[in-house]
């Protein structure tokens, strides 16, 4: 009898009406079948590119831009960068962020390379109109040689230069 009880328990466990686990049918293990994102453009060690959208691309700058591209930083009269992200891609580094600035001005991005350091300088240029603020989205990338790099986003305005965010990355070859 003592040997029969474990055998009965084993039979009951194996005869359960639950279906067996099939990893192919497990929703948690399924991989998305959507196409992969395209690779970032290859940039040589001395190449960079930048795109500014939103308020800075207004063909006819005016106070109406604030309605189309409202400020991300409300109440401030100074340019402010929010949602800043710095990262690496094969053979380079990139920065993205939203910039709140005065209407009728435009954001421009400049890149400075030094030994082991890459700075993205963002300047707000032009003459403000009215008392409104609006937002532009900035995306910039720069190709650099493989190795360790310090990367900084600096905001340039009439008050001077402010480091908005900085980090250090190891860049792999493309």
C-alpha cells in the first residue's frame, strides 16, 4: 500500500485534462514579425547632420506658432531643453530633445569635436516677436572614431552657455 500511493498520485497528475505546455503557442515568447527599423545613416568621423522641426521650421514666423507648437516649458521666458536623450549608434553619437524658445526665433545646431569630446551646441537665433514661446524638436548625429567619448548638449543664448546634459559613451566601429 505504501508504494501504491505515490503511483496513484503520479497517474492522477499525468491524467489531468490540462493541455501540455507548447512554447510555440505561448504569447509571451512570440517575436514581433514587423520589419526592423532601418540602420542609422553611416557618418564618417568628421560628418554630422541635424534636423530641427516644429516652431523653427515655420515659413512665416509669428506669434501664431505658439498655437501650432505650444511651449513644453510653460511660464519660462528663457530657452529650455526638455526630454533630452543622448545615445550611441555604430560609428557615432546622437542627441534628441524638445526645445522651448521665443516665437520668431529658430534653433540651430553646431557640432564641436575635441580629443575624446563631442559637443552639440544649440543656438537660438533671430529676433523674438511678442511675448510667446513655442517648441522645436531637435535631432542631431555625428560620426566619430571608435573609442570612449564624452558627449554634451549645450544651450547657447544671451545668458551664455549652459550644459543641458552630458554623458560618456564607448563608440563601436560601424
